[in-house]
C-alpha cells in the first residue's frame, strides 16, 4: 500500500510538472481557482448533505422512539383491556351472586312468614283450647269434684279429690298441655296410670275432652280400690 501511495505521489508530481510546462502559469492559476471553487462547492454541498443526513438520522431515531412508545402504549392498552374484561366478568359474577342471594333471602322471608303464620295459627288454636278448658272448669268441679289450675308454660293441672273413700282429700292429678302440633299431651300423672297413653290417643282422635277427663277419673277411682 505504501509503494502504491509513493508511486501515486510521484505520478502526480510528474503530471504537474508536465502540466506546468505545457500550460502557462495563468491557466494553471485559473484551473486552480476553478478547482478551489469546485472544492468549496463540494465541501458546502457535502456539509449540507451531512447535516441533512444527521437530521435524517435524528428523524429516524425519533420515529423509532415514537414506534417504541406506541408499542408500549399498545401493550399497556391491551393489558388494561384484559384487566377491564376481568373486572367486568367479576362484576357480572357478583351481580349474579347478589341476585341469587336476594332470591334466597326472599324465599327465606316467605318461608319464615309461612312458618310464623302457621305457628301463630297453632298458638291461637292452642290458646283457644286452653280457654275452652278453663271455661269448663266450673262444670268439672261441680260434677267430678275436680280442681283445674293454670301453671307455667300454658299448662293445666287437673286435681281430683273425693276419690279415695279412706282419704277424701287425697289428690289424684295429671298435667295437660297443647303440643306444637296442636294436640293434647299429658306431661305428668300422679299416681301413674297405665292407660293414660290410650286415653291421650283417643281424645286426639275424637276431640271429646269431657269423656277424656271422665275416663281418667274412672281410672283413678279404680286404682284407689286396688
């Protein structure tokens, strides 16, 4: 490479020497002036295009930067859309759950209202039975020597006397209540009677309470003779 450069420089010197001998100094000066003018024009044009190229590079960098920003924003938008879709799905599920819960609450309210109504009806019927029994108190006392007492929990205690001829004041008693089904139920009996369950079943079937009380008194009377 160095040999080529040396040869090139030598050829150029020979060319200028021969050029000077052939053309005059004035022509050389004109040629040099043209050369310098062309060189300046080329340098100016080169500087201009270099500037344009730099501006182009900056523009390309800016465009690439904008592309990157757009891609990033597109990615963010895509992620936000996915999050929004997930939120909408959760909201839809929650709304469905709330609807189902509201329906369940409404069903429970209706069921509770029915139960309250049934309980109220049963309670009313039980109280009416108790009231009817209380109204029968005088009749039972006069005819059967019976004392009726209202005790705790809406129960009635039936006390028979004048059964044991050896001890007329000896009490024979049983306690009666109205159960949740609205039926008569004997909760205690003193002294105990083996036939009390049978009498209880019969009064539930016939609703003949007077016969029920009379049968119990007869059973107590029979027991006193044993």
